[in-house]
C-alpha cells in the first residue's frame, strides 16, 4: 500500500471519530506535513531551490586528482621523490610487527607514501554539497542550530567569514586498487563522515573552548608572532610541528570551528578551515597518526595533530593539477599552512567559484609483508 493511500485511509478514520473543529485542525496538520514531505528532496547538478543556490562538480579521478601527490614513495630512508615534498621516514627498510600467533612477529619492508584518504569541502550554503555535483539537501534547514548561516563580511568594520564544512572518507587508492598491498591502505569508498550543520560547536566559540582548554595560552602577541616563522617554513617546505597552534600563513588553528576572523580570500579561508577540521578530528580521537616509527605497524591517537602529516590539493572550483601551481615545480599539493598567494591565484571566481573542495593526502608509513 502506497504512503498516500495509507494517509487517506487514516484521515477518513479520524474524520469519522472527530468533531468539526478537530477535523479542521487535522486537515491543516496534514497539509503542512504534505508540503514538508514534498520539500524534503535532494537535487543536484548545481541546484537552485527558492533563493538557495548550490554549485559544484564531481571530481574526475583521472583529470582532477593530482596523482603526483602520492610521491615520494620510500623504502626505509631511500625515496623515489618525483619532485615532490616529504617528511622524514624511519631509517631502516626492515620492520617487525607483532602478530597474535607464533612466531608472534612478522617481518616486512617499511614503505612510505602519501595516501589520498579524505575529501573536505567548505560551502557558504548550509546543506550544499559541492563535491557531489552541487547537490542541495532541502528540508535539512529545520535541523541546523541557530546562527548556522554561512557568510563572508567585507565591510569597513570587519572582514570575517564563516563556512559550513563537510568531510568525506575518500580512500582513492583502495577502491581504484592503484598501489601496493591493500594491507597498507585504508579500505572503504566515498562516504560522508562529518557535517558541520549538525555540530553546534562549529558555530560557537564558547562551546568550542570546551574542546580546546589550552587555547588561551596562545592568545598573546608572542604566540601570534611565532606563526610568522611557521608561515615561512610552510611556504618553503613543511610547517613546524611544535607550533601546533599556527596554520602557517593562513591564520590561527584556534578556535577549531568555522569562524574565520581575518578573511583575506576564499582560498585562504578554506585552507585554514581544512587544517582546523583535521585538527578537531584528531582532538576527538577520530583521526589518528599514521606516519613515523611508531605508526609502522598501526596508527595511534594523536590529539595534538602533527600538521606535517598532511598535504592538500584543491579540487574545486578549479582543480590544481599538473604544473599549474605557479612555481614551475609541478607540485600541486600544498602542506598545511603554505601561503596561498602563489598557487591560489585565479582559482576563486564569483557565484560558482566561492565554495571549495580539497583532496587530503595523509602521510603513511607501513610494514609490508606477505
């Protein structure tokens, strides 16, 4: 039996048992329910529902993903760099990992590479999904907390912004079966894992402070000045791990939410928010560290994220691929905190180009064996 037939039968039964006034109230409630059900639809391909607009594109794994970013690929300290940037790897090519059965250890080769595992998008429109072709989930507005509207302010008093953020599990190498043994790859497929619309802390600095009690320690001129050093290091290589409160040239990691107090441009703001959402998931023990000597056999929780363990590639609105980074070095992935003044030029444009999507590459050291 269809939903409409069931609703009609239920309505006839209730009308037979209710008085005239009650029947009028019931009719109004049913009408509101029908309208709400009709509006709770999902549209895609760049959608406009009423005054809501949502734009985006599906990423082409061949032309829109910078596959050079998986390099360098290393065995111990020896690496095939292919012109790409890397952090230190365990020195020995031989590794041993515990197993539950005799002989209780397995021997293997220590492999290092950069694994594409996450897709992060930032949008001005709540419930808009640029990475899913501009799909807009209408009807979801009823569930968002107060103050969840995204905005960018450019008035004379302030120049701040706020974006909604979505994070997807996107282990490209696994479902494309493109590299190495699958024991060293995160399994799964494209899956929506986080929506800031349902995270009240993403919109509220005071609620976010519960997650980051140490933040006031870095709200001073000395700590802020140290970020200039991190900016310099991130622009020529990787940022400084010990300066975990800095996102290089893009701004402060705290607060770990969607409020951008100094909005210079969409590329800068979205790069900062990509750093923040990764740091937040580490703080919540959802994201783990997978690089270094201690992660060869398995990842481990790292509530203070090592920002050197991630590189990002802009996928939307204009993919950063090939030799289009503006430096001639053919590096289309950027360490967290790198200045956007060079590689981000010309990649933001009005209306359709003001939401952003990044493929995240995570450093992985793994012990490979039969």
